[in-house]
């Protein structure tokens, strides 16, 4: 073996191959055994090894730190994987959440929810409320997707104009009639007991008992509803065995004003209001919300009792009209009946151009068509 071989091998132990070659040479009677490195060579080798290895290489603390970083990375990957799986599961169960965000409906819904209430209506609108993407109501948000979302709640939506003498009727009589007219609208369209079909006693008590013909007709309609005498013409009611309200809020929008009557000493209090009722089936677990919109135009006659035979402090009905949207057609049992997806098809089939029940730009009956119509939204 050459000197160069000896120098090259200094500082390292003979390999298994060298020992095998030595044993073969020894059996043949030639060669020499590999030499173990000297103590000095081992010291030099150890010093060189320390100089070549980077600081902390294979030392305990640094190795543990690397293992810790590896574990943290693995945990992060696992957490991301779990989040991704949960996201996929959420999309599978409720894809509308992603669709709504992509289409902008989520933002539109948030904007509508945060929008302030509309100012009071002081004149007939010139156009229906702007159209928006349809958005289904829920038990938590029964007015979602409806223009009524920005309408006033209940009686707050019935604001009275400032009273003034009209048609020879003194100011104080007009003010009293305005207050009674609001009380009548509340008692006949917002009172919880009357809505459930109970006798609308508070509303009836506000009417002039001297107007016997109207009083008799109303009593007949309540006792036995029919097409000719339907209490829904003046009172809003539902059958609690069929449906129930969603929450306690009824949305209201409209206006009230006063005009001079045909004769001296007479005035007319005119009311035009729309009421939006969110309803759900009375069956346990029912969650499909439908809205019925009831619009009423009522004219009350106010007369100076010094000139006309009327009961002071009472109202006289001069005219009243009603428009029901999303209620069973040609059903005259004294209740409103909103349509639900699970309802069987019965009765006449609605037809004609869909009507917007939120359009208050025209009076009731303007452009009305024969038969059962359809609505463009609820």
C-alpha cells in the first residue's frame, strides 16, 4: 500500500472491504493489516469535524427546535385541511351563502337591513317602489325582500295630518275625527284579538250607532260571511287554526287627509293604507313564510252635529274598498288565506298581467280586471 494511501486514510478506521481484502491477502501469504489511526490522527479528525459542521448541528436544543417547527407546520396544515373540509361541507349544505355573496345579494341584504325608515307618505306616489332581486322571507326576517322592510311598524305608520277647519266643520271636530279614524284603522287591522277572528268590538264602538243600515250589515257579515257580506271588506282577519303571524310586527304605509264634503257643514276624512302581514302555517315546525298585503281606502263622513243628525264623537262610513294580495281567490269565509307551496291547487286559476301589491300610485280598482289576478311579488 502506498504512502499516499496511508496519508489519505489517516484519521479514519479501515472499512469492511479493506478487512476482507486483508483476510484474502493474509490467506495467500502477502499484504499487511490495515492500521488503526493514531491518537493524534483521531484528535485532528475530531477537530476538523467540529470546524466543518455548522454551529448547533445535531445538538439537542437545535434539533428539538427543528422538530417543533415541523410539528407546528403539520398542525397548521391539519388545521387548514379541517377548515377546507368544513368550508366544502358548508357549501354543500347551504350553497346560497356562497351564491348570495358572489351575486352581491348579501351586501344588498345588509344595505336594506341598515337603511332607515321611509319618510311619511304625504301625497300619492307617482310610481311603485323600485324592484329588487327576490329574496325569500324567513322566520327571523319576515319582511326580507319586501319594500315594506323600510315601512313603519304598526300604528306608527298611521300619521295624522294637522287639523284645520274644513267644509264648515270646526277644527276641533276635524281633530277628533282624525284621532277616531286612526283608532278605527288600528282596531280593525292591527289589534291582535281582532286579527285572530274575534269580534272587532273596539272598531265597531267607534261607528255612529245612528247609521243603523251599515251597523246591521256589519253584524251580518261577522255572523255569516258571504260574497255579498264579507267582514274582510272592512276588518282584517285570519283563521288561527290555519295560519299564525310571524312575530308581532305588521308593516304599514299610507296617508290620511281631509276634504270638504258635498254639503255645508260636512267634511270627509280620507284614509289610504297598505298593511303587510307575514304568516306561517299553524302546523308545528312550519317555517315557510308568506306575506299577505291588504290595502284599504276608507272615507269617513264628518258632520257638524249642530246642522246634521249625527252622533258627536262617532264616525260614519261613507265609502270603503279593499284589495287583497296573496289570498285565496273567490273564498268568502271572512278570513285571508295566503298561498303556500304545499297547498293543493284548488279553485279558479289566477290569470292576467301580474299586479304589484306595493304599487300605491293608483287607487284601488284602477285598471282592475275580471276574475282572479296574480301578483308580481309579495
